[in-house]
């Protein structure tokens, strides 16, 4: 029993040392990889001025589009989420998961759902 606890403690210590030796960008990539694996409960809000005009719920991730031939990033993001038609921050009966695309020039906020 003590051997297992000691092994876990050593493993956690080694992970902490490895993470502190990583650059900030490497740490961010590790965090994103973990989130991609575990998923998130994201919310995307689209604004027209100061008013929310579209909201998508239960988004796992938003991806950057890449060109087919050149592999370069395109000027839009895409993902899947439930369209919150009545903007009440809840998935209601009849609201379905949809594909969406947003331009780099869209006024939007993406955040983890606090509920």
C-alpha cells in the first residue's frame, strides 16, 4: 500500500517538474490536448452590437479551418453545438445540434458554461 502511494507521489512530482520546465506555449498545448480529450461544455455567443443574436451550447471545441491544398489557416472557425433558439442558456426540447462557422471578423465570445 505504501509502495503505491509513494509511486503516485513520485509520478506527480515528476509531472510537476516536467510542466515547470515547459514553455508557456507547450503548457497551453498540453492543456488544450487534455481539454480535447475530456471535452468542454462551451458556449459561443454571437453579438450584433451589444446584443446577443445567436448562442450555441454544448460545444466541445472550435477548430480553425485549414486550406485543402496549402494547409494554411483560413479566416473562419467551425464547430458543432446546440443552437439555443430562445437564448435561455438551456437545451430545450426541439433544439438540435448543428454545424456552425464564424468569421474571424465576427463579434463573438466563447466560454465554458458556468452551469
